[in-house]
DNA sequence: GCCAACGTTGGC
DNA sequence: GCCAACGTTGGC
C-alpha cells in the first residue's frame, strides 16, 4: 500500500464535504497538473492519503482512502486528465498544522515542505507514521 | 492582497 | 527544442 496527500482549499472542497459523501466517495477532479495526475495514475484501491486544507487553514485534517482507480475526469472533455475517487476514513483527533510539519526534522523532506504547490503528492511510510503521531490518530 | 515559485503555452 | 510570457497556486 502507498501513501499520498491530497490538497484542497476548504472553501472549494473541504473535509466536511468529503465526509458528507460517505463510503461512496467522490472524484478528486479538477487536477490540471501532469505530476499530480501521474501520481493519481499510480494509485491503487485501498491506498491511503492525508486530506490537507490549504490557504486559510494549512493543516492535515483527516485520512482518506482511494476507492476507485484513475479514470477520466468527468469535469472535462480533455482526455489528458484523469482522477481517482477517494472516501473519508477518519478525521485527525488533532489537526497537524503546516508549521508543525515544517518544524519537525523528520518531516523536512516532505513534498508539502519542498514543493508546496503540488496538489497531489506521495508520502513515505515514515512520514505517514509521524504525521499520524502528531495528529494523535491511528495510522492504520 | 502581494509575491515567489513553478508549470504551461506558444513563438521562433 | 529553447525560452519568454503568462497564469495559477499557496504561503505569508
């Protein structure tokens, strides 16, 4: 199983919106960046990801699971863009703020820190464990 | 609201 | 195939 991070502006699509979709999940559509798309194409059903709120909150707020492999993005006719479906698994007991991540030397190499603009990104198992620890949340 | 960083586009 | 111009993202 691989780990990922999905970034969203809460004003556009928030954790609460994601939770409201329940186990049916929802397309992670609207991605128009090749790197991000390529990561989604690598995802398998059952992979886990962090749900990150950018802009005003800048915090990891929950854990999601990939529930459908990459397929054409229904919000465009452009065949270049694929997306996966994800569903909410559980919220973090404590949100993990970007500041905390930046301050943690074990997380210094996270893509979130290194390339803050990438909206879908891989997370290493070590980073996964550490962020869950900071969020006081079950990593599994 | 500004601006730096980065990705994409299009002219050559 | 390079690179300038432009648009977008996201942190501050």
